C-alpha cells in the first residue's frame, strides 16, 4: 500500500517502496508480477540502487530510506532518528544486511561503486603547481599590503599556525582579503580559516591550495581568526 518510489536492478526487475505498508516490493517488468516482499521499518520513502535510475544499474544492493523508527533505536526525545536499511538484491529473494540510524529525513540518494572514486581521487595539490596569483608558498613570503581601502594578507597555514598571525592597522571602511595557502603536502591535512564577524562564514583549504576570504570590519576592536577544521 502507498507506492512511492521505484528503482531498477538492470535484470528486468523493479523495486517499489510502499509508504503505508512499510515494505519494498520486487516485481517483474513486462509481466508485472510480484516476485518478493521485504518488510522495512518504518514508512519507507525513497529507495536507492546504485545506478538504479540509469541504463546500466549495479543491481546488487538496495538502500531503503525510512522516515520513522519508533522502537528501532534508543529513544532520544520527541524527535527520533530516521533509519536506512541495506538489502541484498543479488538473488531471487531480498536479504536484509544492515539496519542503521540516519540524521534527518531522507530524500533520495545516489551511489556508485567505490572503484570509480578511489582510483581517481586527488590526495593533495602540488604546491609547485599552484598558479594562483595570491599564493604564498613559504612562511617567509607572507606579508600584508595596503592598496587604498583594500588590505591584502598573503598568509600560509601549516600545522599548527597561520603566518603572519598578527594584523594591525586595519581601519573602519577597509576591506580585508585573506589569501590563505595551505602549504601542507600531505593527504587529508586540510585547514579551515574563519574570522570573527565574517559574513561569508569560513573557508576550507586543501593541501597545496590557495583560497581567499573577504572580511569587512564593522566596529573597532580585536578580532581573532582561527582554524575551523
């Protein structure tokens, strides 16, 4: 009862979520006969089969994105976690593999085989190949320069400090541009950068990358900047 979303396995079968009866129904394209049913908990919305809405799905697993958990997990108050359930669809009958909580009501998902990602991932940007005109490739090369009402700070980030790390002489009416280069050359050593009062929140700089944060002071005072990641 309550069909909501259908995905396909590439083998002539379709899988439809049933919101009211809390189940996934497997059926045959062409004959429309029901081949299998799998209870899910509870009130399933969307489904996800890797590539399930493409011409060539990877029809081995299905993820049921459920909206209600009720008695499934430790109660945490008026608002409970949602849940997802991983189902093996490689055989004639569906098999439940994993039941786990999720945060936030799920609405649609996509997945692809890990091999398509892990062999093509970039671990870091080579600092020697950074062509950003605001790049600062060493602590000694950093500095502060004023161009009228614009103040440019060429800064490096490295475990575990920024340089230059003390900025004086900024006045109301100025616009400050922090050009931050993460000079790390190691995988997953990213650095976040935020300034108190910046309306554009923060930036996250990958190893070897240069990014710029704009900050406009709105009052006289001392304003910290800090690593946010």
